[in-house]
C-alpha cells in the first residue's frame, strides 16, 4: 500500500527520530528533523543517514535543521504532523517548540518512552495529541549518520504489532471523527516500516511498555551488559522479574488494562513470588541469552555519558506507588543506583545488580 504523502516534522534526531524519520523520508514523505546534536545535523545534510535493520539497508535524506534554524520553519507552511522523539525530561519544551509549526488540524505524536502524554496534551490540546507505543522494537544510534535496528525479521512476520498509536480522547464527535482520519494517515505511514495498528487502549499500552522499560532499561544501564548478557546472569534475571512484578502491581491498582508485557502475562508477573511461577519466568528470560544482545535507550545513554530517563521511568512508577501507599523496594533501589551512576558516583557494573539483590534479601 502506497502511503499518503505528508509533510512531517520531527524534533529529536536520536535513534527513534532518525529511524522513523529516515523511513518516512525514504517512502516519499516530506520530512524535516530538528535537533541540538550538531554533528548529526551536519552529517545527515551532507551524506544522508544509513538505516539498517531486519530489512534492506538504505540511505535516507531527510532535511535536518539545527535548533537555531527554527526561523526557517516560521517562514514555511505548517506541517501536517509532528513527532516528539526527545527524552522524557525534554518533553515540555519540545512540545511547546513543535506546537507552533503544526497545523491546527494536525496531530502531535509522542514517540517516547515513559509517561509524556499528559504534558503534551496540556500544551497542544488533548484533541490534537496522540501517543505512539513501540512494542518489541529496539533502535540504536552511536555515531552521526547511522541508525540500526537489531533483529533478523520484522515483527509483522510473527504476527506482532509494533506500532500502537492512539488518541488521548475517545469522545465520538464530528471533530473526533476528523482527527481519527488523520490518525489513520499516520498509521498507514508507519505500517510501511512494520505492523501498525490504532489502539483504543493507549493508557494500557503505555503502562505495559513502561513495565517493559522498567524491568530492562535500568538493569542494562547499571550493569553495562546487553540484553542477551543480562539473560545469562541469574542475579540480573532476578532483578528484572521483581521490577516487572512491582510495576505491574501499580498498573493494576491504577486500573489500567494490560494483559501482557515482557513475554509473559501480567498475572504471571504478579504471581512471581510463587516459586513455580518464578522458575518459569526465569527460564523464559534465560532463553534470551542466545538472542540479540541489544542495548535499549538507557544503556545507550550511559554509553554516551548522557542523562538517563530514570526519574521519568522508574520514578513515575514510584510516584504512583507513594500515592497508593505501596512500597516497591526493588524499584526504589534500582532508581537510586542509576541516579548514582548518572551523578558519576559509581560506574556501571554487574556488581551493582548484586548489591541491590543482597541489600533487599539481607533486610
């Protein structure tokens, strides 16, 4: 299916922004990406960006602009759609920045981790905001002009929907009907990359992805191991299982509808204190030791000495837990550990995982 050609603006030329923007540009959309990463902007404008993954490698040539060149956009026609692909801690200013360049009838889509949607909705308007949850996909970018997606096949080949996009508001009005048509345009554009669906359960999808991120990202970051290496370490598996259980518990208490994440059902994660269930989950994770050794976003941040999203990831779960008066010892210790790494007080090492496990078990 040929995508409808759209005028699209991205803010954020990291791994996600470059991968999605590169694909949309290569499939005929008019794509502009704006970012503070000077070397990336200069390289892509001169040579393009190499996009590799479970598909043929190609070089895309979206237009890239430095932040200070935004006055160029102010003299052009408004964009049909805007994607925010910045870190969660940059959500507020990014939304304010991009909002003025998107047509009033266009949508602003959060292509981010964590829980950024409320900030965007407050700035752009809930009727103009959409959330994009990217399931079972990892993209990496370590040098200017290159972005890669690990894996041997696209997820649609095994019947998995990667892109789940949904609106904040569900009201059935004429205006909402028009917005849904715009949402379908985005879905079709993304479906060229991999399977894309419109979800009526954005918040459930968001929490499921948050659980997935909380159980994996910080453990990669603190250990300096990839996902396959984590799976081969018993202590790392133990920490992941407990982080998944704690995040799932809060999501259920908040009333979100999510039945699966991380390769197992929510009920299984919740019952991981049961010995037999724990062993089943442990075996499932251990089997991933022969799979791709990915480094999700927080691991890439540590590698590049960038601030992590830990306060917006594990921190968001803890904030909700405090309101519910629920103690989450593994999540709390994990957040503290990554904050110490962010601050330069300790270095990433698998010993950090053992420290957390031992401190909780001994107490």
